[in-house]
C-alpha cells in the first residue's frame, strides 16, 4: 500500500510517498481502509522537529481519518464494512491499524471528508471550551482564528451550548464566512483595534505568541484564557493576570485520558446526530500532495478543514 513516510526531520520535502507493507490488526485493534485524512498544524510541527514531542524515525504522519473497517481483532466492537472516523497514528496512508478506543462510528449524515475533520479539531475545541475553559451557558467566548479547522469546531460547539460567540478571521471574506456559521460578532483581525470594547468571559487562543498580551488586557474579570496554539515566545507582563484574577491554561490532546476521550466523542456524537455540529471542508489534496497540504494548513486565511484523499 502507499503511505507518506518521514525519514528525517525537516521541511515539506521530507514527506515522501512510499510503498509500505499493509499492516495487520493486533489485539484490540482494527484495520481501516482510509477514504479521507485530516491535516492538522501539529502534523507540520512534528515533522519539522519543532514540537515538544518527538517521534522515532521513520514514521507515517497523521492522526485523523475516516474510512471503512476492513478487519478487526477479537473483541473489537466494530464489523468489516462499518463506516468510522479515527483519531490514531500513522494515518497518512491507504490503510491504518488503530486501537479500538480511537475508532468511532461515523454518522450516516457525514461524508468521509467530514469524518476526517472530527478527531483533533472537534475534540480540541470541546476540551478547550468545557474541560480547560469551564464554559457556561450564557457566557461570551472569543475564538481567535475561528475560520480554521479547530475554530469552526469551537464556533459550532459553543453556539450549541448556548454561548455568545465572538470570532476572528482575516479580511471581509473571513468575516462573511464566520457570519455564515452563525457567529454573532465576526471581526477582521487585520483591522486596527479590532478587539476594542470586548470583555469576553472565555478566550480560545490559537496563536498565543501574537495575541496573549491583548487577551490579558480585554478579558473580563475572573475570565479564562485557554491556549491551544503558539508559534513562538513573547514578552509578557504577568501583572495583568493579577488585577482581574485571570486564569490562563494551556492544553494538549496528548494529555487526554482514554476515559475523557470516550466522553468527549460521545458528547460530540449527539451534536452530529442532531445536526448542530457539521464539519466544514475547505481544501482537498491528493495524498501524494501532502507537502502542499502542509503549506496550506500553515497559511493564513483558512476556511474549514484541509483533507487528503488517498
């Protein structure tokens, strides 16, 4: 089968389409024929070696995908032919072996492309809002970068939970996109002073190295800021946290327990079933064009999820 292999840390040139053996499921695992693969910024951080975690070389990138169960080991609660989405490892491939606890039934209303957009984006958004951010109905949440994969998920989940949503995106097209999602206050982050007058109870921060100082300034008294993305360091005055009793928390899906993961995806499943959650697909690339997809996921102006098609 074909898969992307990373044999050295570096830029997009290290993403090589290779012929590799088809894996077989071990105890508690399923073999999934991949139909669509989700591209996440963390995929880029990992192959460049810039992430806090390192993966032993060589490896196949990717964690999010959707497809059809091909075979299962004894005791796995799926059958060949089942439509599923997965959040595992090594899914930039035509087939992948996944632990049963990271395989979830794909709702009939969702396409494989939409299924590939669930794992990291929706689980990250859910965990940021409710586990780290302790969001409560009626509060106001500011979602930076609300037009990207995680941002769209956060908007949909927050609206379904009864929060007032402020979202940021780049340019008039980005603002229009956010309004089409139902964002009550859509802001152009390229406009000077675009955050003036805001006092959100909760801020979901995708680019802390750029925005965190302003977040501290505008957050409401006893507000919460959840950092789920950063691309560098910054100088920060911590006194801003003191004057308003602010809470600043970081989060990573790598730290999520199996029981928490199961609970998050069970709750997400309710939203997919009732239609309040509906993954939005932006760009599609062939698996062989993984390098182009990685350039796209790091570029400004995202509109939904980027997927690879094997």
